[in-house]
């Protein structure tokens, strides 16, 4: 059982949010919860250990003001996770996620996605042979931040970009090849298609996700990195540093593509991942982070 107060789960939630599945009983949960509703139609949950507020606006800009308003509280925790509200997860799995991340002293991490999830990066789909895989960067859907790292990168949330800041935050704090990981042992399911909340997050009248991404990588003069694992830890705790181990689990993802539509997008994303694993030497992945500062 984790000691109270180590971990905080934060989410910007709307009327269709799935956050009620995350809560369970406070005594069994192992983490605290801060819910920030962007729609007044969201009722406050009747659950102990849960803080609820109303804060209008899009996701990233909302997190910027939320974090500043609750900065003193954030400092009381070891790790803070920010979950999109369309994730399906149970309290025990989230508690296990926090425990693995803390035990590995990761700077930024995220749960893997179940194979029935909607996804962008096939590298983040669950690889069942591993506890965790060290990766080049962590996406925006469900990051888990060590609190000192979150406080260091807070200015990113206030830059006005609703997409692409995940390509920057790992660049800013990278020091070692074991800083960032996707946690295969504690996966979550992404239940809605990627981009389903685009309009709510300000992507209207011709504004595209790609516009924000290009804007912020140009601002920091950083590359648009692929999301690729380069080493792993097996379920028994042993290291797996050979590319062949990763490739075996990656090959199983061929069974994922036919289950969902649009099939061509999923096939392409998996093929891109295989290509990165086959053609990008591990030594290049370990030194591919550029350094910058806010």
C-alpha cells in the first residue's frame, strides 16, 4: 500500500468523462484526485479524497492556470499524472502505474495503451513481455510527471499551443537514457478516436494539430522526434537491451490493425513503428534529444 499523499491524478473533464471509473474507495485508491471541469454540466463527484473545480477553456491552457492556482498543493506530491477524460482505467491499475514510475525514479512516464485502444503512436501500445520500455518521448494523453519536473516545464502549458508541447518537454529535462518510459504492466484503454475533442480545444476555422506542432518545434528549434523504445525491463525485473526483444513484441501488433477503423491509418502507424525499430540504431536514439530552455 502506498503512503497517502505521494501521488496526484489530475484531469480536465467534460460531460462524457469516464473519471468515475478511476475513483473507487479512497482507502484503497493509493492516490489523490483533482478534477477540473471545463463544462458546468459536470456534477461534482461524491467521493472522498477528490477535489473538484470548474475552470472553462481548452485542455492545455486550462492546465496552465490550474497548475498555477494549485502550485502549492502540487509540491506536496512526488508524482502528478494528467489523464484525458476518455481513458478507461481502474483504481488498482492507476495505483500500480504510480508505484512502478516511482520505483524507477522516472522523470516522465505514461501507461501503455491496451490493444483495443485508439492510438497515434504504435510504440505506446502494450508490449506484454515487459514491465516498462524506455522511450524517446511521452505523449500528452496520460503523462505522469515527477513533480520537480512538472514544475520545471510549467511554462510550456501557457505558450498558447494546444498540441505539440509533448514533443518539447522531454527535450528540456533529458539527462539519461532511463528518464522516460511507457509502463506496459499498467495499461489503460483510450476509448475515443484521436482528435474527437479538437473543436473544444480550439482547433476550428482551419487550425490544425499540425500547425501547433510545427509552431512549437520551430520556436524551440527542435526536431519532431519519433516515439521509439530503445531498451526495456522485463516482468521479472531483468533488462532487455537487445533490439530483437522489442521487435518480437512489436511484431504481435500486426493483429491489432484489423480490429479497428480506419484500418489504413492503423496499419500505417504500426508500419512506421516497425520501420523505426528496424532502421534507427539505438545509439542514435540515445543522443537524439536536443537541449533547450524556456
